[in-house]
């Protein structure tokens, strides 16, 4: 059976939403040898404005690059949740930053993570997107954790490898023991 997965990342500028999607697409295409397309959208502000980025990962060439009904939504701000939650289908898995996003009302699995607190605990709020990628790797089958970890380390400067490796591991560890709350 051929697989196509749609992932939507949404938050505000400065959270690394676009970089997270880029890293996911890179992991799928370069480290798993599958097809991936990444598209981004920004609000008019450079930082702090609404932004989203989607990745379509597929075993076959991607015929339509936009996420229509995402298999996974990663919500990192309340405004993003308000704007994009209507795209969630009955089987969409929603991963959300629990301090910034109220629990979304969706039919599918809805999984909170204190990503900002975890990143701050590691010494850098800037690693919140990598914490979320680790969480995604631990809770979904979009991409293998090894492929995603490799892509994370390729996307960041060498001096930040240790921090981002810890951030990825922390997000993944947080995701593994959680029960799905529908």
C-alpha cells in the first residue's frame, strides 16, 4: 500500500515553524528516499505574525502540494489553532503546545506537550521547534525518528548540535509514554 501523509505546522513567526517543516521534508526525501513537498505561508509581520508551513510526504510523486486534511497538525500558538483547526479531519492527530494553545476540540487524537518549558529547561527557547519535531517522531509514523534526527542535525550549525540533539530527544521521550486523549 502506498502512503501519503500531510503535516501542517502552525504558529507565529520566530517559533521555527517553517524550519521544522523544512527539516521534516528533508528527513523524508533525503533520509528515507520518499517524495516530499514543503510550502509556507507568512503573515505581514516578520516576527510574531501568523505563519504556517505544510509538508506532504508520499511514496509516490506529490501531485498536489497543499495539505487539505492533515494527518498531523502541530499547533504552536492560539491564533494558529483558531485559524487552522477547521482543517482537522476525524483522524487528524493534533500535537499542541499546552501553554500557548487551549485544548483543541477535535475528533481525533489530541496530544499536549510543554514544548516551550522543555526548551527553556534545556537553556534555549529557540529549540522549541526541535522539541516539537521529537514529539512528532515519538507519536506519529510520518517519518522514522532516525531520519528526522539526522535532518535536524544537518539543518543547524555545528555549535548547536548538542542542544538540538537534546531537544529532539526530550520531545521524543515526552511523546513515548503519553496516552492518546481523544
